């Protein structure tokens, strides 16, 4: 029984490596171009399964994560300081997909949504 469980775990890990890509990019201030530290980047499948992946930016505004090959909606946010930015229908494939987000400062307003088009996506 232990061998069967171990085999299933190893097969699952192997399959997820085969069907995984990397998504990475920068989160910057829309007005100044400055990097945003500790912004949350969140990817959710848009097929109703609600598979989610999260990462936080470093001091350079950079994030990177391994993610399953799927179609996602991507969001970047930094609560209270910036509005949420959304990019829809992102196709993740093998290799590296670069997705950069620009966040608009809230200036005390509610955390509203900015939608970017998919022209900011680069597959490598």
C-alpha cells in the first residue's frame, strides 16, 4: 500500500512538472514607473475550477512562480495604496510567460479595478 501511494505521489509530481510553465514579471506604479514591493500577484483559472496561484513582489517589484498550463485571470494588488489591476484570459504554456502589471495609486479612493489588455503578455 505504501508503494502504491508513493508511486501515485511521484507520478503526480512528474505530471505537474511536465504541464507547468513559469509566469514572471514586474509590478510597477502606473504614474512613476517605480517598482512596488510586496504587491500580491494572484492567478485564478477562469474555467470554474478556481485553481489559484499567488506570489509577492520583491524590492524590485519582481515576482515569479511555477504554474500549471491553463488559462487564467491575473490580478495584482496592494491593498489601500493601489487599485487592483486585472488581465484576463492569460494562456500559460511551457517555458516562461512574462506578465507585467501597472498599478494606479488609490489616492484615498476605494480600491477600484483597472483592466489591462493582453498586449502586455510575452511568451518566451
